[in-house]
C-alpha cells in the first residue's frame, strides 16, 4: 500500500520520544541503551511486537478498502494495543528494588492523597460545624426574639385588659351596671368655628378662639359680659352651662372667683330666678352634694317627700350613696358638726315602719359589688384564628352564682307567696344585698319557680312606700334608663309639672345615661323627650332643659 511517502508503520516517521533522543525503528536513542537486550523476556516481548507490526502491515491493503472512519477506528485500536504492550515491556525491564521503590512511591503518593483528602474532610467538617453553630446561634436568637415578642404581646394584652376592667369598674360605680350607656352632656374640648364665643372673643380682645382647646377663662369672660350691665343674656348663660360637664363647671366657678374676686353662684343667683335659676344651681353643684341637698329638702321641708327618697336611695350605686353620706352632714347641717350617721338619724326621725327599714338599709351604700377577681375572670379576649384581637367580651355566666340565685329565689317564694303574711325583713335582705347581676339571676330563677316576675309578687305582697321602694330598687337593677323614662313621664303627665323632680332627673342623668333614657321614653310615649319638654315647659327654663337633653 502506497501512502505517498508517509507510512506511519515505518520508522522514518516515528512518534516523539518522551525520554529524549530519537527512535530508530523502536530502538531507544540517548543514554538509556536498549533495555530489550538486557532481559530475555523483554526480547521475546519485542519479537511479538515486531510480529504484530508485520501483521498490521499485512492488514493495510485490507484497510484500504475500508471507509475512512472505519480506518481511523482500527488505527486507534492498534495504537492503543501497541502502547499497552510497550508499557508492559517497560515494566518488565525494572528490577525488584526499582519496583518496590515505585510501589512505595505510589503508596506514599496514595497516603499523601489520603492525608489531603482527610485534611479536606476535616476542613469541611470544621466549616460544617461552624455553619451549624452559626445556624444554631441564629435559631436561638430567633427563639429569644420570638419569646420576647410573645412576652411583650402578653404584657400589652394584660395592660389592655387591665384598662378595660378599670373602665368597667368606673362604669359600675357611676351607672351600677356593665351595659354601655351614654350621656347627652359630654366634655367640651375645642371651640368650633360657629360657636358664639368665637365671635365674642374676637371682638372682645382679638383672641382667635376657633379650633382652640377649651379654656375656663374664656368661659368666665363670656359669662361675666352676659351678666354685665342692664339685663341678662340668658341665651349666653345657657350656651355655656348646658354644654359643659359638672367637672368643667367646677373649674369655671373657681376661675371666675380668681378672675373677678366674686362668687359666680352668688352672681347668677342675683341675675336669675324661678325654675331656670334652680336648674342652673343644680348644674353647678357636684352630684353628691346635689343628691344630699335633695334628700335634705325632702326630709326638712313641709312634710316628707317620700318619692324623692325612694328615687335616690333606690337608684344610686353603692359608691354614689357612700359619697352622699360623706357630704350630707355639711349640706344638711352646715353650722354644726355632724357625721355620716346624720342621714340615718334624719330618716329615723321622719319615717316609720317597713319603709324606714328599707331606707336605713338602702342609705348604707352596702350592696354587694362585683369583686375585682370575679370581674377579671369574666373578661375574656376576643380571638380571631386563635389570636387575640385586642378586644374583650364579658362572659356573663361567670358573674353569677346560679346555685345561690336558686336558693334566694326559693327563699323569696317561701316568705311571700308560699305562706300567710309576708316576711318584710327577709324581703329586704334578698332585694338589698346581692349585686346587680346576682340579683338579676335571682329574679330569673324566681320566674322559673313561680311563673311570675318579682314585680308582680311585690305588688301582691306589699303596699305603700315600702312596696314602691322595693319596686324602684328592682326596676333600677333591671334597667335604670327605663325607670327614669317612666319617672320623667310621671313628672310631666297630667295637669301641672313636677318641676323639681324633672330638674333632678335630667340634671343627675345628663352625663350618665340620658341617651338611653330618651330611647326608652320614645318607646313608651311615641314622642321625643325634647318635644314633651317643649310642650310642658316654657321660657329660659324650657330652653336649658332642651339644651341638656338634646333634640336628636
């Protein structure tokens, strides 16, 4: 086979010699000599290789007929076989010492590689441990922050609940129940642009009052000018007094005396008269002092006004009655020293029988109240997907002792309907002692037991002022706004008006539950309280009452 001057199987184009020097056929050049001449086995191997070369040469003509790609594969395979044979022959030229040295070198290299691998593995382990430590540290930090956040949330919810319970307690002290109520007279905070005082103060000294916070001094200036000179600007007085809370009016009184060296009440007394004056005076008196004054008037006046005593002692909360007791001596007997027992002495001197016992019991202000622990336990958070929302509800079932309510209902039945005559003393105990929600539970159990409500039993088993007192107490415990709505109807229904009673109810409830009273009044009469007052009263007296209750 002719390769055109190039035959890869002849020695004139040998492959490069990696050991240096040139090849002649397959002989070594350079300083190595011919290792195949030193070892018979190697010489035999060499002969076999030469035979293989001959066979390859014989194969060339056959390869010529093969496709180029097939020729390439055959040549490559032959070259690979030839290299293996050369390597095998080279290995046989080494003596045993050289072989051991090579083996040892290979083992050392393998050990070095293993050591390097071990070092790399140790380094990887160190890095992994370090990462795990960092991860664990981060996890602990996250857990600590989460625990801290949870504790902060719990503390925040605890504060919210504490504030909520405190507000409930204040409401209980003022209204006697936990039901939400609202007064028509609220704290005055800022002067609106259309307030008459804004125009007045701008003309008076250029003070820009619009949008400013409430200022007792500005009110004093306005009131002083309303009473200055000939005549009195009653509308200006009504505008200020009817739109301020009792606490704000106390500040106005003090500021007025400081600003002008004159008592505001004395000044008003000299300018006003009639029912209008009585209403203004009632608005400027602290609630406990006003109730104490009404009680004193009911006892010390001509005869005894039992309805006033029933209303006040039957509807005021324990805290309110205790405040009345504390100031009654100063109101009823300002010129001589007297203690809290004066109110009891006056009641004993002016009343008698079961009614007297009822009043003595009621004037103690000793009705049981919800203890803080019970109230705290009954207040529960509102949850959304098991998470607190920041709002709370009252679990009413936790406020009462059902077993005790059943016992009291049974006892009330035994001392009234279930025997001849009535045990009034036991009735007083059952009605006067339990707190409001325990009392309601007793009334409910009584209906289940007797198939009639307690009001019906009171009507059947009692009479006179004693029965009226018990009825008032029960009605107030069930729904104070409804009781006062009925009281207002009584004040204005028929010929004439019970003006002092009308003034007392409106003034005393203006900041507590007048909104709910108006709703009950509308339901009873199908007319608004504002409209009834407008039809039943007149003049500035009518104006100030309507300003207090509001048209809406």
